[in-house]
C-alpha cells in the first residue's frame, strides 16, 4: 500500500508541472494514440483506459490534490524530473537524481518488462513517458551548460500607442512563460481543434518527424533552445515579432512530441 501511495505522489508531480497547457497536452495524447500499433494500443488501453485524453484529465483533476499535500521542499525536488539537462554540445548529462531523459528511459524499461511489474508501476511508467515527452519538446524545460539566464527576466516590445503605432517596452517577460503560454492567443481553441489541426499538419510527414532516436531528439531540442536563448538574453530588448515567432516553433515541437511519443511506445510495446 505504501508503495502505491508513493507512486501516486510521483505521478502527481508529473501531472501538475506539465509542459504546455492542458488542452495542448490532451491534443498530443490524442494524436499519439492514432499512430499506435494494435499491440501498443491494447496495452495502453489496459493500463490507462480508453484513450490518452481520458487519462490526462485524471492526471490534472484527481492527482492535483495529492500534489498540494506535498511539502514545498518535496515539490521542488520532484519538479527536477521535468527538466532536461544537456552539456554545451547538447548531449545528455548524467545528472544526480533524475531528469526528464533519465526518468523516461527508466519508465520505458518498466513498460518493456511490464510482466515483471505491478499494474500501478506500469501505469505510472506510461504516464511518465507521456508527460515527459511533452516536457522534452518544450524549450523552457531545457537546461544547457554555459547558458545560465534561462530563469531571468528579459525585455520585449508590444504594439502600443494609438492603433499600435508605437512599440512599448515591457520589463517582465520570462523564458518559461514565453514558451508555456504560446497558445494563449488561441484560448478559444478546443482540444478537438488542436488535434485536428495537428492531424492536417502532419499529413504524410510522420516518418520525417520520427527519424532518429530519443537521445538524438533531445539534442535537437537543445540546439533549438540554445538558438532562442541567444535571442532572449536579459540585456537585449526582444522585438515583438521575434517573440511572436515562438508560437509556430512551439507548435512544431508539440507535433513532434505526439509523433515521437507514439513511436517510442510502439518500439517498446511488442
């Protein structure tokens, strides 16, 4: 019983500190489910229910209360699982404890050997992979050696004045908010809309999105994060249009996360 409680507490940290908005996470899961092999789909249904989207609702609504009961220190330690740590060459680091990549690889091993683990352990492993694949494609979750300003505020401009004729400086902008709220301008979009748009965008390019391995994918994410961190420096005023271009970049990463999530599960569940 104690083991199950610990597992649920762990999953609670996975759910609350998720990558994008709830709607985006659900859309990623919906699209991933459409690309599962029959065998992988059967296993996912066995442990998570009818669909990925149903399970993300459980993560956000039910286990959020468990997260609230954790101490501040425990929350901070648990949150490290959502970050990806790379060296200056964008290669994974062997960090102390767990980061997103290490936790994902360990979770995949549990799924691969699911007959040797309890149902609670396999369920937790599946939820871990689902959530952390989103995290590893969210540029704000990536920490790179030699780049220390990803937590610091930066300045950016927004249209101001009559009819937006002038640019107005805004002092409070953060790397995390800039990427995590990229869908903020489309708050009225439903999960169904996001998923359908992603489905159209993928088209026949699924094979292109999933080329490479998990470790190659995280290096790709790191290189992209480094490019934008160079723009979002605290001592630089970021032009409005440069900041707006983070929206299609994040959208592209969200689509990659869904395709690669499906591929990982298909390769693991055989």
